[in-house]
């Protein structure tokens, strides 16, 4: 979205310590901070990136949030996939405009947003009705603010268990963020078109082993597993060095391609041993 900041849209107010607050602009409303009040009317009509001051003189910069900022600030039911991983998923799963993508589970909808932003048509499977509703709400809010550019028809969430099967055919991509993706490999073989890509996000390497084993006896080939490390730097005068702290681990990304001459349901995998969880470390 371009032009001046309008009533009804979400903006990020950032203070001089880079603390961020996501607020929805409304005429006459006030944003209370420890350093005084920002009147929304001071912000409405300003350019993206304008500075405003509280009555007490503290400076805030008002910015339209990026997709990454919305994802980190939005209300979450489940943990979201971190932006560094979302960016990598876009390339590794080769998401393109019009791609037919099945995503499971949907969680808070962060991955859905990244897929829609890249122009995909997304069907999401989510086992928990409360999460499915939350994701749909989060995505609708984003579509309303023009941040993902897709039509509502590009997104559909179904309350269902991905381990039971996939009710879609001729999919281009299957993207999994659930505890036992090996139980979806056989279903994905049937639902994907030849040359399609399966990608799974997994927090623990024992889960990755089990997935890779299932992939190795399936119609998928060229499997690869990797992690994305993001290290920021402190740059101030002559103090130029990596930051002391970083997010050391979020999840592993595994992707593979479906060959044309596979046999169907083999490599489906069986029920897991029950103690594997998708408990994601904070933050994701
Ligand atoms: N990728 C999401 C986070 C997903 S968290 C995001 O970026 O926001 C994992 C989700 O998988 C949870 O919401 C959980 O309810 C769902 N889930 C777990 N098992 C499932 C299954 N068998 N079928 C569908 N969804 C499942």
C-alpha cells in the first residue's frame, strides 16, 4: 500500500529503543505510552515513516508494517514459523504465482501468509478448529490491508487431519508443519503432480530422520535437509562485531521432489511412537 497513513490501517509505532507497537489507526483514538500519549490524529494523513511526538516530547516513528513484522506481532494460537525460515521455504519449495499448494497444519497462519504473498493458491488443513478460525481471521485482516495482494478465493482452510489423507489432486506443492510428516508422504505422492515438491519444517532432528527414511522408500527423490542460521551484527562506531545473542535454533527444512514413475502409496509410514511433539522452541 502506498500514500499517506489512513484511519483503519495498522501501523507500527517504533520508539528510540526500537520497541515496536502495532496499532490500528482510528480517528480520535489515543496510544498511551510510558512517555506520554500519541494521538492517532497526529499519525493519520502522515507519510509512511513520519515521526510524531508524545505530549512529553518522546519521538515515535510511524511505519506500515512489513509482512515479517505483522507475523511477529499478530495474535497467535500456535507458534509461527520465523520469517528467516518463511523466506527460505519460498525458494526451496519454489512457490510461484498460481501454484496449487496444500499446507498442513495451518497454526496461526504465518506460513499461509508467506505462501499467499508469493501468489500461491492455498488449501490449509488444520486439526484444531480454534486454530483454523484464528488463521482465517489473521489472513483476512492481512488481505484487507493489502499486504498479501491475493483474493480471498486463493485461501481455504479445512478442519481435517492430514494423516488421514489429502482430498486434493494435481497439487504443485505440499508444505508440512506438523509433528509426524512421514505419515503424509504416501498421501502427498498421490495428491502431487509429477515434479511436485514436498517440504517439511521440523524442530527436532529425530523427526527429520524418520521423515527422511519415509522419503527414501517413496517416489520422492533429491531430498535435502538444511537449517537457516541468521546472525545479526552490532555496528556502532568502531565496535563492529556479531551480536552476542542470536536465535540458535528454530527448525530444520527438508524438501524433496516427486518423480514421474513412482508406484503410489508406498512409503506412507505408519503411526508414530506417540511421544514426538511439534513443540517449537521460543522464539520461532
Ligand atoms: N506453520 C504454522 C504453525 C503450525 S503449528 C504457522 O506458521 O503459523 C502446527 C499445527 O499443526 C498446529 O496448529 C496443530 O494443531 C496442527 N496439526 C497437528 N497435527 C495435525 C494433523 N494431523 N492434521 C492437521 N493439522 C495438524
